[in-house]
């Protein structure tokens, strides 16, 4: 059972978060005062039209971008105010990110790509690759462990990226369109795996998606537009 979210410990707290970009002297505000609490054990989806600020928000939550104003705490840490070395260490130990563009290294096999977070955290290469292979098996890539990204379909590359995000057992997994390149059955299988991860009361998933086929997996959905959260919905599960 998913924990009683209002009483579960907070994993993410965003308060009055603003993000402004300065492009050639012109300012563009991508986030306009975001307030959002996400609890441990929760699978939160961010939905809304392209350009509404979803990817900017998850990038701030994951510590890839710093907010321009406001507070964004992850497990009690406001990453924007950590020294760079401490921020990198915190991210390496606590956060897994599934990028929409996959960001796989072309010269590494699927296993080597998936093992990268473990190697960054000091796990010996042989053990890291053994654990990476086990996660790749779980996402249905047991026969493609030695394949390079160029030898994989877009959907297979997507699953390598998901395995890489899960392999070091992070407390926060952030996903940008994780099922966009997957057929219905594979997407459903991947979401069941991610749902299983979220059911661990100490972990949290934040997923940006346009894929209505997976809305059923959400505990809550934050509807965004024009840099704001308009509504937070609790889907009805049949």
C-alpha cells in the first residue's frame, strides 16, 4: 500500500520557486512561484503542455539547475545553496535522472552505461557491471547487455537510461518522458517497475509525461501551465 501521503515524511519541498533565464539580454520566466510538496513513497506526475515549465522544475528538483528565487529542498537539503562538490556528491548518492534524450555514452555497452552511477560512487567495476546487468534484465534487456547504443532501438535506449537511473538505489528518481519511445506493453512493464520502486516508503518518483496511458500509476498529478501549478489531482484507481 502507498503510505498515507499527508503523514509520510516530505521528500521534496518547493516554496515560491521562480526560474528566470537571461538570453541575450532578454529575460524569460519559466517558473512563476511554484509551491509543491512531494512525500516519500509517492509517485508524482507533472503534466501539461510543452513549454509550461515541467522539465525546468524537475531539473531544479534534481539539482541540475538552480532556482532564481524561492526554496527547493530535497530530503532537507536546498541543493542551490550547497557547494558544488557537496551538491555533486549528494546527487550521485541520492538522485537518479532519466533524461528524455537518454544521454547514453556511444562508446559504452548497455551494461557499462547502466553501471556509471555505481562507478561514480566507488563500486568496483566488476561488481558495478554485475548489478547493472541485473537491472537491465528487469527492464527486459537481458539479451542486449553488450550492445552499444547505436545497435539499440530508441525504446531499448530508453530502458538503458531507466536502468542507469535505478541501479544505485537512489532515494529520488526523476524521469522526463520515460515511456515516450516505448510501446504500450513495454511502457506498462517499465511503469510497474517504477511503481514498485515508489512503493518503498523511503523513495520518491517524479515523472514528467504526456503519456495518458500511464496516468493510472500516479499517486498525484500536478497540472502545470505557463510556469505555474494550476491543480493537483489524485487520480482514481480502479
